[in-house]
C-alpha cells in the first residue's frame, strides 16, 4: 500500500542494503552523497537509501539502482580524514523509487513509502508456521556457529512483528547483497518470511558443508599429529631400553655415510636421490626397507679401497713354492705375468685360465697368487649357473631383488682389486633366463668392465682393478668368446710320486693342524701313503687322498684322546683299522684274456681313464649295433674299424663273407658317461678282430690311437693323462701310435719307468701285440 510520493535526498549504496528498524554505519565518499547526508542532518529530513545494481557505477541513473529501498533517518555524521565521512543511519520503512532528479548538488528521489502490510487473517496460520520454522532454523544456525551478536539474539526474541522478524534475521544472517535485496523487495511480510526461510536454510547448508570440511581437515591433522606423538613415544621407549634410535637416525646415518664415502658422481647422485625418496616413506612401509637395503648395499661396497700389489717376484716365487709342490709350469707362467705387470703397471694382460682335472690345485694356486701379491681373494663358482641374474643381479623392480654374485663377492672381499677366481667357467649353462656367458664377457672385458653395471645397483662399478683368474675342467666347453680372452694354463693329473710328495709336504701337515695333532705324533710311511693312493683313491688330483688322510687323522685323534696313546704308527697292515676295506675303484676290470674285450684309454674332463670296448658277433645279416652313448666321431671310428678288419680277412683267417652272415654289436660300458673322439680307433679294431677270430685279447695291455681306413695308426693327444690312467688300473704295457713317441719326454720319469710303451704304425702291429697268439689260444 503506497502513499503519495514524497521527495527526499537520496544516497545510492554500494554493496550494502539497509533494512527498516535497523541502525547501520557506513562510509560515503561521493560528493553528491555527502551533500545529501549533510542536508538531511541539518534539515532533519529523511534520506532514501537504495542499493546500486552495479557497485562500480560512479553516477547511477534511475535504472542503475534497485527500485525498492529504505527511507531512513541520519543519526550521526563523522568526517573522516580525506574527503569522506562515516554516517550512522536508522531505517524507518520501505520505499519505492518513482523518479529521480540529479539537478541539485545531491540526488533527489521521489519515493512512495511502503508501510508494513498487515497479514490477512486467513494467512495467519501460515505466517505463524513460518515464524516458528525460521526460529528453529535460526537456532540451528547459531549452534552451527553462525556469527550473531549476543544483543541481536536477545532482540530477535523480543520482536513481535513477523515482518520485522524476517528483516532482522535477513540483516544478520544473509551474506550476499543480492539476497538481502531479495528480502527487501518483499513488501508482504508473508512473502518475506518465506524468502528468509529459504535463504536461512541455504546458509545453514553452507555452514554444514564448511563444518564438514573443517572436520575432515582436522581429522587429517589429528591423525598425523597422533602418529607424530606415537613415534616420539617409541623413540623415548627405545632410548629407555638403550636401543639405537633407528628410524630417526637411519636417514641421517646413511646421509653421513654417503657423504663420507668416495663415491663416483653418478653413484652419489643416485644414492642421495634414493635417500630423499626414503625420507618421504613411512618407516613402517616395506618400501622403506627396500630403499634402505639398497643404500646399504651401495655403501657396503669398498669404494676407493685398494690394496697395494706386492710385485716382489722373489717373494712371489717363494710364496708359490712354499704353498704348492711341483706345478712348475703354472708357477713360471704366473711369475711371468707378474713381471709384465711390474714393468708396465697399466698392463692388464690376458685372463689366466687354469685348466685341468678336479683336485689338481687350481683353486689353491689361485689363492696363493693372492697371497703372493698381498691381495684379497674372492671366489665364485659358475658351475651350473644358467641365470644371468646370478652374475648381474635382478632389477630392483623385482620383489626380493638382490645384487649379483660378482658384486657381493667384491663386497665380501672388501677391496676393489682382489684376485677373483671364477671357478668352472666351462660349466655355465644358458637357457631362457638369459645368457650368463655374455654377462661374463662384460665382467672380463677390460674395455668395458670399468663401468660394469649390476642390474640391482644400476650404477657403474669399476672392476678394472680386479685380477680375474678362471678355472675349467674341459677347455673345449668354454664358450668361444670367453675362450678368446683367456690364456690357458694346463694343469695335468698327478703321478703317484707327485701325489706322495704333495701329501708329505702339504696335506699331512694341513690335516694334522686341522685335527689338533702335533707334528710327529702320527707316523705314516711313504709305503703306507702309496697304499692309500693305490687302494683307497682313484683320481687325477689329490682330493680323495686329502680326505683319506683326514680320516686317518680323525681316527688318530680319537685314539689319542680315548686311549691316551702318545705315538701312533700307521702301517700298511694296520691301514684297514684306519680306513676300512680298500675301495680301489679304478682297477683293471679285466682279470683274464677275453675274446672281444679290449682296454682302451681315453681322455675326459676329469682326467684320463681306461675305457673298455666290447664286441660280440652273432648270426645275422651284417647289421651293426653301437651302444654306450657314443659321439658321432666315435661311431665313425667304429665303422672304420670294421672296414679295416674286413680288409684283413685273409691274414686273420676268417671267411670274407663272414660278416655278411653275422651281426656285430659294439658296446662301450659305463653308458652314463658320454664318449667321443677318434682315439679309440685301434681299440675298436682289436675288439672286432678278436670277436671275429675268436682269439682272446691280452688283458694286461691298454691302447690308444686313431685308425685310418687303410689301417694306419695316427697320433692322438692326452698321453700323460692316459698313461696315468693305465697305471691307476694296474696296466704296465701301453700301445701308442709311433708319432706320439716324442710326447713321452713330457712324462715324469716315474711313469716312464713303470710302463712299457709299444709303438705301433698299423692295425697289423696292434693285432700282433694285442691278440693272444693262435698257438697259445688254442
Ligand atoms: P681344484 O681347484 O683343481 O679342483 P683344489 O685347489 O681344490 O683343486 O685342490 C684340492 C686340494 O689339494 C687342496 O687342498 C689343495 O691345497 C691340494 N693341492 C692340490 N695340488 C697341490 C699341490 N701341487 N701342492 C699342494 N697342495 C695341493
């Protein structure tokens, strides 16, 4: 219900809404507004206040302000420094702007005053409901933390007019200017209550969301604070218990170690990067340990720690001699190697490969090299290694990854330049898990091993100071690229005499010491040691011999302690008491001259051995059967042997068509051992001839030699090993190709003395010596 318009000065408000019955302070700066206020204050006139639609507008026009505003009284004016003033106004009632005039020093508004409407009786119930609802909501608003001055709370409860109630709530609760204006626009109290209720609900919602957010932030803070306190408590407990404060100090200790270690740049950077990562991980997470273990692995490497080589050759020779009997060739080569090193310090030289049967001292001479040079010793067996990761480690992305064995061996050696023995390099296998041989190439190649990269460490590691020595039983089984980089030094089987000397000079003393027996208490003669060699061992090296001597010492120790004996003499007849029944395994299996069975001699990776060839004939159609895991070359030499024998049918007096009516079966026993090579040629000839002529073969001879189709006997290798094998089998006559005659010079005298070597040129020579003469056989 509007009255006739009244004229009054007007002040457009920016970002502000004034409600009736409410007092409010605000600052004004525009000259026209100040003039209006001053005029009203002096004349006691009312002022019309209405909000600008756009607060930025400097000179608002009729359309730029909200039509509904408030008629107010100016209560106070305070001049502020600068050209502005603070006014206190009090709203009286709503007014609607009908016209505006800007011709004077201030704006003049023509206002229709909107007196407060009285609610129709039919709407009273709704109005009451609104009031109640708003009151409840308002309470909730205050509980949720909406900021309302205490006096307002009190004032609100006193208000009786529903319209004013709505206005007061809106003035205190609603924050947005537009929303306040919405309330002001409502002339009807009912409509106003409804709007306020809607806006109040919205405010409550906002508060609730705010509260939720605040709560979750607080929870997070709480949790981390809790953890912090718990960790502090653990630290305190650990300190009380005298335990090292691991977690806290972990990172610091590692950092100090990283800084102190002479790491190469890349390694240091990587280590520090990992350390930073570790700092961010909770110590209880498994990842923390992974990183820590990694850093410890890096720091456990002997960065920058080198031993100085002792290149005094006289000393080296003395060490090698004192630790090993014989092995002259090997020792000489090692001394040469050291001499070159001395003359040319940067020379790396080839990689030495000690090749020979087991137990001949390959490992222990390598250890002596380390002693002689004053270096540390590291060792890794490559036998059966098929996974590249064993050499080079697993990448850290694998769970449970560890560094490869090259790196761990060096860690253990504790120096960057040890003597590193790579045992059994001929026994590496390769399969789907990668090719260990190519990883070994990277280890051994002096061009690239200064930046060897273990998969686990993933930083370059310098292996160029390491002196690698390899060992192999069978040189031919070493992968070719590796073979090319090595210089092979052969170690042969020992003769009985050598074994005896080794036992006397080293093994006995070593075993005495190991069993705590003072020298001189156990007396054991050379003849007794020879008996042990002959009847208790059958080997190329001295491993079993050492084991048997250990057994003697064990028994002796028992007797010293149990029976208080002070002197123990081991005699040949008493040897059984110490070692039990003789277990000579490699004896001549042929006890008598037999048809179709011949002693051959063969070379294998574990040294020389006797190799029986058996032939049987039976009625048939000229078929040939070959058994005993023979290699291709050996199969061919079997066929050649048959042809040779057939060619000799006249001399040997068997019908030429005989082998068309007979089947031949050639068997080489001990089928589990693969056999190959041409050197069994003469043996095959003898066995076939014997089988066809039924003349027995002398069991006390052994033979070796390749055969040609025309029956010539060709040179073969491994004479020393084969001669020693014959002796071990108790055979003292050996047929050898004549071309091998010069090789005998290499043989130790003790062997030459014990064997009668018979040199043969042809199959005929062989048969003459090997077959029992017809008269005697008859
Ligand atoms: P390999 O490595 O060739 O299989 P080892 O080095 O293990 O052989 O030798 C076996 C044992 O025999 C070791 O105790 C070693 O000291 C000893 N040994 C071998 N040859 C000799 C030797 N010539 N002088 C002294 N001891 C030896």
